[in-house]
C-alpha cells in the first residue's frame, strides 16, 4: 500500500478546497489505476498521482481520502480485512479550511510458498503552467509539449512511468556501468560523480517552452541565427545558484557547474548559452542602488555578461541581474567565463553554427573587458574592490585568478579566430596574449606559485587554490600545452604541488580538501570570509586540474577530503554546500558549483584517450578524518 498526502506539508495544505479523485487508464497492454490529489492554490496549482500497475494476478484498489493527521485506522482496518481497499467511486468532497487529506493505493497478489511476486507503484505530478513572483506571464513546462497543459496529465504520466521505468533503468545502468564497474576508480568518487547530479533536478530547476511573446522579442537578435531554432526545439533551461541564493543561471558559478550539462545534456547547455548571449546584447538602463557601495548604477549594460538571468520572485529572462550586492558590470570574470564556456562547448559538441553565432558576442565582451587593462600591458587588473566570483575576497592589480582567466580567454579567442579563419582577429589577440603572458609571469610568479595579486597587502602573496582556473579550462579544451601553452608547464606543476602541500595536506591534516587561501607560513589566509573557506566546487575543479597535469593521485586525494567532509562527517548528502570552514561552519546549502566534479571525469577520460591509464587504488583512499 502506498499513501500520500495532498500537498507538501506547508500552510497551503490547509487552505481548503483540495480534493482527490480515483482514475484508471488502460492502453498499449498496460492498465494503471490510482488516485489523483488535486491541490488548488491561487498560483501554480498542481496535481499529484499515486498509482499501481494492474496485470494478471495483481489487483489494484484505493482509498480516496482520509485524514493524515489521524490514526489512519479506517485505512488499516480496511486493508487488514482482506488485503484490499474499499475503492469507493467518485471524488472526495473539497477539504475545509484547516483540514488536510491523503489517499492510498493498494496492489495485491497471492504469492505461493517459496515463490515471489512483483508489485509496481508510482508517483507522478503535474504542474503544467507556472507563474513567477511578478505574475506577468504564464510559462508552460517542457513536458507539456507531450502531455498537454490543461492539468489533467497525471493518468497519462502515471501510465508512462509504470510502462517504461524498466527501460529507463536499463539505460541508466548502461550509462553508469562503465564508471561504476571500473575498479581503478574509488567508490567515493563514483558516489560524488553521480550523486552530485541531484542539483540539476533539485536546484529549483526550470525547463519551459519558449513563449510566443518571447519568441517575437528575440526575433532577429543580432547575429544569433540559431537562437530561435535552439530555444524552440529544446526550450529554456534554468537552475538556481543555490536553494538559499535564489538566482537563476548564476554565470560565474555555472562556469564550474556547466561541465555536467555540457557533457550529459549538451543541448540544454546550448540553450542556456544562447539565452546568455541574447542577454549580453541587451541592456536595462534603469538605475538601482547596490548594497555594498551604496552607489546608483544601471541594472545591465550592453555587451557585458549578466551575473544571472533573474530570480523566481520576479520575471526571469525578461529582467536579469537579480544580484544586488555589487554592480557586476565591473566584475572581471563574467565576460571571460562566457568566452571560455563558448569554446569549451564548441570543443565538446563540434557545433560550428554555434561558434559562428557566438564569435561576434565573444568579441563584444572581450572589447568590454579590455578597458580593465588600465596600463596597456596586455593583462587586466582588479580594482581593489570585490569584482569577481570571490565577492568578499578583494584583489588589487594583476591577480592570479582573473589574470589567468583573461589569458585563457585570449588564447581561446585566438583558437576561435583560427577555426573561423579571421586572420585580423587572430593577429590582434595573439599580440595581446604574448604581451599579457609576459606581464602575468613578471608580476605574479614568485618561483613556486602565482601570488594572489600584485598589490601590496599583507595577503598579496597568499596561495590561492583556484589560481590555475584558466589552465583548467584550457586543458579541458585540448589547449594549454605545446603550441598553445599559456602558462609554463614547470610553473603549473610547481604551483599545483605547492597547493597540494599547503592548501590540502597543510589544512586540517589533509582531510578536508583545499582551503581557498593559504599563507606561505602554512596558516590559512584569514584576511576575508572566503579566503578562509573551502569551496566544494573549486576543490573538484582543482582536482581536475591536477589530473590533467598528471598528478592523478594528488587530485583524488584532494577531492576525497571534500567528499568525505560533506557526505559523511557533516551529513550533508544531497545538500552539498558552497563552502565550509575547518571549524565545521558551512554556508549556502544545496549549491550549484559542486557539479564541477564532472570536470574530473572529463580529465580522466581525456587522459585515458591519450594512453594514460588511471593508477589503480589511488592514494586518495587513505584519507580519514
């Protein structure tokens, strides 16, 4: 027997007016019976359905409505009498205010001694149309293309799941088995790789049809020939930065998480990228006050990548940049991360039309970025204010993080120019790259690693675990070595070994991953909130970088400390936080960035393709609290 309450255990459950209704659907040789639980709310009403499959030897019965706050005696006594439920016909009366209701479905069969039997029960839900906080538009979820948007899809959905779940399980097993069956990969890694994908479904995720009015607004978008075809064929996709940080497709964080989409659902990644490109070309001249500076500035400038595509309390896609803490038009990493992801997506998908569409947009955001090279040395400078994804960790002058992303983006602009045979752009960006790489080494390399920044603060020479983010993306795209080398390989290896020695092994006994900032003395950098934290998604990206450079055991060891801290010692399974500290303080549960674990898998696959086997039983298995 399967019981379920009408609602989600919120105050809405007791508004009154909710009702339950039995249903039966037989087609294609499959009969499904169950109960629909209609939840009537002023905005975004939905229906739940519990059901069971009826077949030879299996009887399905139901109890339409009972009080879930009571003892359930009427249901249990009914079941006890003969192993079946009464199956009253017709729908239940609407609930009174303050009253909750639930339903039950029972599947029954006789099993002979020493025999076995199978009973199949399912849960489906149908919320076909949604309105955001502004209530300006009614969006239709993607599945309504196949099941309708009238709110009556639960019988068809229930039939669909109970008649096809075995096929889904077989496909999932075929996808996962090459990894799960690989004895060279440690069990914790397999868990992290697949289980972190929870956030793509549980991160306030949206997948909706492109509305006709939005289609008209996007028609003829500057040079994006595939924008409408992609959005019309694959819909619009968005997920929250985190369940506490409620902004959709936060782009500086998606930079890390995007490997999961690009590798597993590439068409959704393309859809997201086209939406972002359209947002780049638009502007919102309304001014507003930003919280940290107190200054007034426009919501969105043209040819600048937005921080996000909006929030659920307003109207996402239509009004972007819900982030109010800083004016992100001055951020140094957003434009660069767009360029890096565009080329990464092209590299993985080989969609030439996509690259051609994005090329002018990439040039526009790089032109916007060039103004941050204030001294003309080919390298951008940070402002001395929070101006990148580490929005509480200030950088001044040249910085390892933003400077490295800049050089990687310039390198990829060169590569895109080669692919698209734009000789003039190739010559221009090659000159910038040569000059900027020299400045980067001169200003930041200290003989062991790249300094945090070129300023004169007491923490300018801190060891940042994310200092090679640019190299990480280069190598993920088949660049960053040989003719395309941007950062000298000896420097990359030295920096990674220094990070492993100090940020990983020198932090909490090597059992908690890599702290963001470490002082050369071996103490964590406490100059800011974020320098003293471990960011789970950054640790997985760092581990991928180590694997790319041949430090495979060090990469596994680094990532394992993070996994065991979150999933075992802190008990945060399926709610992986953005950050935690050595003293077991955490921040922002259920966060997007840890999806970067898929960049580790890409790094491993690339090494295997190059003839480098994965070392059996990596050192990582020895990490303990």
